[in-house]
C-alpha cells in the first residue's frame, strides 16, 4: 500500500477551511525568511501559497543574510506584540552567526507555528496539548488516517533531530508503540531497523536504508528529502536514468516498495503533510487567541 500524502493533505485542508471561515478575523501567520537559500525560498513560497488558498493572512519578513541575533530578536518580539499575527514561523536554517536557539526561544509559545519552542516541546514530553512539530505530527496523521495499527507495535525511528526524530519518537510512544530511537552512534543499525514493524527514516542521506534494514511487511515512513544531481548516483539507486535533478528519500525506493506492507513515497508522502500541519497549528493558535 502506498500512503498517499497528497490525498491526505487535501482532506486535511478541506476540513480546515470552515474553521478558518468561522473565526472573527482570518488567522495571521508571519514568516521570517533570512537569506537566499533556494530550498528555504521554495518551502516558504509553498507555505504562503497554502495560506492564501485557505484564507489565512500571511506576512513575509526577509532580513538580509548578515542579520544579527539581536536584530532577529527585535523582529520576533515585534511580531509577538502584533495583534493580527497569531502564529510565527522562523524558517530554518538560520545563518551561522545567529543564535538559533535564542531566536526560537524568543517566540511567544502561544504563537509558535512550528512547535519548536522549548515550552511546547516540554508539553509534548508531558503529553499535553500544544503546537507540535509539523513533520512528525504529519506522520502521525498519515498513520491515523490510513488506519495503521500502532498499539504495542515495535517502532524504530532513525534520526534524533529536535524537529523530526525526537518528537517523532515521543509521538509514537504516546500512541503506545514500543519505540527505539537510532542515530549515528547506534551499534548495528541494520539489526535495530529489521526489528521494526513501523520504521521511520529521518536521516538526510539518500536511499540510506536498504534491504538489510527493512523487514518484510514493515510499514516504512520515509521523511527524507534529498536532491540528487549526479546522474550516476541516481542510476545506481533507481537502476535506470533519471531526470538531472531527482528527489530521493532516506529509504531505498525500490527496496522499500519490495519489502514494506505500506510506505510513504518520496516525493508525495510526508512532505505535503508538513505544510498541512503548519496550517492546522496556525488555525489552532488563532482559535485560542481569538476565543
Ligand atoms: P538532521 O541532519 O538534523 O538529523 C539527522 C539525524 O540522522 C541525526 O540524528 C543523525 O544522528 C542521524 N544520522 C545521520 N547519519 C546517520 C547514520 N549513518 N546512521 C544513523 N543515523 C544517522 O536532519 P533532519 O532531522 O532535519 O532531517 C532528516 C531528513 O528529513 C532530511 O532528509 C530532511 O531533508 C528531511 N526533512 C523532511 C521534512 C518533510 O517535510 N518531509 C521536514 C524536515 C526534514 P546524530 O544525531 O548522531 O548526528
């Protein structure tokens, strides 16, 4: 079974529309995009388009790549105070000279679009409602809507980043999975992965999980988004010539299709959900602020 993220995203957005319309004023999302990273520009453009399609008001702020931590903190504090802004997103990554943790911590937790604020991360740990990191929240939504049973299952998450792997492990634990969280220091990664009934790949390495990591019948969720520009590498993975610039996940697409009972394709799996969950976070924050 292919877990179709585009279809699920469309369902979620269709359900969200009446919630937006029911609010006294449109929800407001402020997006801060520093510099000119092409991938970040595409992500932000897609987020703003999603807002537009749903009737969410969005504002984009584009400080120069030379921006200082102090300048960004001033901007975030202004947005915290701004009445029409319900939700604030600072697009990652920030330039090296900026103290990313300080910027994220400066966002009012009641306006934290991405759920990255330590207070909201803490609420996830405590099992309490709060804006949640969009990508793992999107994975849970796929699993729920596709009726993949989770209770008592062995789940293995590969990758322990603050934005994907760690919150993913907590959300699966909350859903009563028995969770193993793997990373670059894990001994015998393949053996750990093979025990997984639910295997989540969030590593950032193209086609990294192969036949030796995936047991037959596992559900594989591939969070990875890797752009491959080397035609030889693409041919090694796909066994045929591909377009000059191809997106591949962290799991080997052919091995995953061969062995998994259900899996998210790349593209078209987890990616579309991330933006849908950002919209839901924004709507929920607006509902609380406008209540
Ligand atoms: P990070 O680079 O922050 O984290 C990668 C994790 O993978 C780290 O915990 C690292 O371990 C682990 N890792 C790296 N190499 C290995 C290895 N050889 N064996 C085992 N573990 C390893 O990445 P992100 O979490 O931000 O993103 C992961 C992937 O998901 C990327 O492809 C990214 O593009 C994609 N992504 C997709 C999104 C979507 O919307 N679908 C949204 C966000 C990300 P260690 O901690 O030990 O270094």
